[in-house]
């Protein structure tokens, strides 16, 4: 009997081992070229990392059983926490969808009908296999193991240990629970080299971290770096080139962590509890989440309830637009046009501020501030700050409302006089029982004494750090005390607030008429208007552009100018403000003293080779910023030498980008209904009535750098009767250049193409690179043109190669 039972048990164990080994054999970490994964395969058709930390495959989410995404997730987390998604805003069907590593070297996700919804940019015979690493990185390798593509370079909302944040990367929250669609909050390096959090909503954009009320240095950051790299290590220590440093509360090795840009706008670091499979917050950017912009939408006010949960409220006269989603804000219960036509009154909401969107900021009395807002139809409210200098901030729109006892001021809401108001101050806000949006995982930041088995070895370290932190806090307090002004407000805080509110402003027509001495000195004239030299009262030299009649509609003009005013890059002409008064539409730019690029190419006052290459690189950087990095996706539409200005140091600055139509980032259907541009620099899409994308700027840039290399206007070379000069000349030039290149005699063809006025004094490697980039940019098929970001990368690699060769030459001479 015992022997029989043992036989049965042995058979059971053997069968279990065979079954387990079969299951284990199905788990693979690589996908060979030509293979695929199907959505129907479920858990048996996926990739796993070597130590089973991460899994990669099709992932279903929420109640929609027909929607799937190709994703990477933590294998042992209870809810299979996703760290990366390929087809983020394009889910595929639960039947017939596949991920394929194709013979052409691309990895694609296709829907049931075969439509490709996501693809890598890796058309190459060198791609050998796809592999999921234990770092959570999905990579494509060549036969030698070199990485040709990686998911770490295309992040979604989560940063993993040793994954880098670089200048072109954005970590963007999900739009809502139950969806991977990109949301409104992003973590990224801004153009000033500082890591920031931004609310980039459908109506407004606003940076809210680090604290925008004070300057970068008061926030403990620095913009004095150019590498823009950040990451965190296995110990939970985060570091960045802008001097941002912090660590998780459970700092130590052997813990799985992630940092996620959450849907509520807070950036958090999490640690995995292996036994429970749950995540615990070990660091977050905000303890008080009312500081996060966009939380309560337009007119909404965020404050804290007795249970310390942030809640959204609507002021009197307004009700919540959508109680299930406070991001929609509040709507008026009265006719808003009544504020312009009927008598008004003001309601004071104490200790409340709406951050940003100032029409004016001036030192004046409360009564004068009321009168200023009353006379301005755009003014919806004003904030009156009572600490330091009494300041009036009139507001065009009301976003980022926040109520705090620490704010020493009030917001005065503009309302119709006949609107009934609450009798008591306690009822001043229209509170909602709905708590502000929070993330799905309601977890608390754990104390240092939880999970004691892991914490014992860190007790002494924490004690030391606490003592050190106490000393540091004392030093900081003393430093702030030393900075206090005679009014009791920190000078750095006052300066930071003043700087933010005065960088971009609205001018009156009288101010600009005086600044330009009645538009006396004309600098130039183009299709959109004339430009005049002027000087502001603070000593800044400016260029004032007077626009034509087509720029009408004060509301739209104000909205677009406010957005453009936030755009700031060293290779873009800085806009200081604008005027929209009656029929007058004027733009105020910084004055760039060395005229435009055309004056330094087609005349005797020519640039040397080094200057030409630097102009090509700087212009590419400016366009790349407009296309990929700034708050709105901006297409310039008129890239030409006349719109590239040069400083006294011959640094290029792109002008007139503020006149291009602003398109929503990532909208492939964006196009312009009116042809815009200059003949000779306009892409073929204009004539073919095709949708206009950023590739029209790439085309114009290609023409510019080819002309810089050659020193001639390509559009003026040959004109044959009956032909379109632009098309004929560009085609003839491109065909001629390609023919010379294909001849293989580099020395001959390069000397024929490069400007002969340089007398052979140019860098051949740089010239070759510029010519090749220029030819690729003017491809008739826009899909074959590179992006401006890739152009910058190509030119930077050329710079690095040149520098390396120079160092090698110097070393060779020294050794001799």
C-alpha cells in the first residue's frame, strides 16, 4: 500500500515537473527576426527578462476587454504595473493583433486588419533580435550584440533605475485611470537645462515645479549646464545635472523601484513590497498637492478639507462643469458678456491666488486696482498682494486657483452687480464633496520604521542624516533671514515674482509709438509688415513689428501671444510683448544687431566657414526646439535667410516664428488653409494642397544650408521659359550635386559646390555633412526628410568628430 502511494506520488511529482518545465520553456527573453507575438497568445506568448523581473507582451486594461496595448510590466507586482507602452494612444483588437520583428529590421504593432499602429525607426539589415533586459529595457540588437534601438529612448510615464532622462525625453502621465493615452502632466528638461513639471492642458500651459514664484537658484537648481542628464540608482538616489538631488526613504540595495509621472500631476518614487506585490510611496515632489497646476480647472480653487484631502471649489456665481472630472473647472451661472455691458461688483476671496496670466502688475492702491480691472473688458479678476509692496495683478483668465493661510493677499472676483452673494464669509466658496483627482493606488509614504527587517541596518545612517539635515535647515533659515527686506519679504522671492511677471507683457500703442519715435527708423519690410527700431524705458533695444490687417480678433491674438511669449531659446529671437489696441497689432522683439543671414551670404560681407557651420547648427537647434520641445508645437512655415538674424557674436536667432499658426502637439492632421512662405523655400506640399507638417520647415532649412554652402541663391540660377523657376532650379541643382557625389571624386565635386569665395578654406568633413543633410531635407517626399532633432544630432556628431581629429592631430605633433 505504501509502495503504491509512493508510486502515485512520484508520478504526480514527475508530471508536475514536466508541466512546470514546459511552462518555463515557453517563457523567452528574445524574439528572433521574422518572429511575432500574438494578442491571443495571452500569458503564453510574451517575453520575460532573464531574472523574470519584467514581462513584455499584450496587455488588457480596465473594463474594455477588446482593447490591448503592447507593454512592459513588473512581473511580480500584484496589478502587473506597466512601465512602458508602445501603442499608447492606439489600442489594438483582442483578436488578430500582433507584434512582429520584420525582415526589414523594424518592430511593429499591427491591428486585426493589418494596420500598423506603431513602428520603430530601424529599417536595417543589421537588426538581429529583440530582447527584454532585466533593467526593463526592450532593445533591438545586431548580431554582435550592439543595441540599435531601445524603449528607454522613448519613455511613457515611468522612469526605471539607471534609465536616463535626456533633453529630448518627456515622461507624460496617463490621461485618466483605465487608459494609457497621454495626459496633461509631463516631467522633462526645459530649454534652460532645468528639470521641470508642466501642466500642458487643452487651453493653457503652466510650469509648476520647481516653484515658479522664485528663481532657479533659490530653488536649489542651476541652469549652468548643457548635458541635461538625470537618473536614479539601485540605492534609490536621484541626481541630475541641474543639481537636483533626493533619495527614497527606504534607501538601500535590493529593492525594486520606479518613478512615475502620475495622473494627478505629482511625480512620485515607489518601492515594491515583494511579499504583497504592492507599491509604497518613498518620495514625492509635492506633499501639498494644491500646488499642482490644472488640478481644479478654470475658475476652480483648490484647498484642504479638515481630513487634509485637497478639495476643489467653485467661487460664487460658478458651478462645477463636470463633477466627475474637476479638470473641466467651473462654469458661470450668469451671462459672461454681462461683465462688459452691465454694472459690476467685486467679491473678495481672502488668502486665495490664481497663478499666472497677468494682464498687469503694478504698485497701486486697492481702489485704483479695482478701477483698472473695471475698465479692461478682458479682466476677470485681480489679485491684490498685501505683503511687501502692495501690488495689483489683473488676470485675463483664472487658472491654478489655490487657497492657503500662507498667502498674504486676496483675489477680487468680477461679478454682475445683481448676482446674489452668500451672507457669511464661511460660505464664500461653493465647496464640493468631491475630492480632487488622485491616483488609483491610495498608498501612504511609509515611515522609516516599517519593514523593520530591511530598516535595521539603516537606523544609524538615518540618525546621522537627520542630525546633518537639522544643521543644514538651521543654515538655510539663517540665510533666508539675512535675505529679508525691510518689509519682511525675501528679496529673492520678490525679485523672482517680479521677473516672472515682467518678462512678457502687453504694451499700449502710445508706449510703442514713443519707443520707436513715431516709427521713425525702419529696419526692414516683409509680407507680414514693417519692422522699426525702438528703445524701451528700461534701456532695452527692441524691434517693433507692425502687422497687417489679417491679424485680427483680439481674444485669439491675446491667447496666441501669451503662449508664444513663453517660448524661450537662445536661437530664437526673444519676444518681449505685444500690442493689441483697436486696429493696431504690433509685436515687440529683442533687437538683433547684425542684420539677417542673407546680408552675410549673397554680398561681399561674407561669413567664413566656421561661422557658416555654427549658423547651420544654431538654426537647426532653434527649429528643433519649436518642433519638439516648446510648450506648443510650432511650425514656422517661412524658413529663409531673411528670417535668420545674427547677433554681434554671429549667433543665429530665428525670427517671425510667432506669426506661424500654432498647432496642437502630435496632431497629424494639422494643416494651414492659407499658403504661407517664400517662393524658393516652400516645400512641394503647399502647391499639392497636402496637409502641412513640421517637414515644411525641414525643407526650407535644407534650402538655406545648401545656399550657405554654395554662397548663391539657388532660385536665381536658371529660369527656363514655361517652367516653374522654383521647381526647375531646385531640381537642377539637386540633380547636379547628386551627380557630382555619385562620381566618387570627392575632392573635385566638393570644390565645385562650396562657395569659391572661401578660396578652399573650409572643413571638408563638415561641408560633406552639410551637403548631405541639405539634400535629405529637400526631398520631395516629406516622409523621406529627417526631423530637425535628427539634423541636430547629425551636426553635433560631426562637431565631435572634428574635435576628436583636431585633438588627435595635436597629440601626433606633440609625440613627434
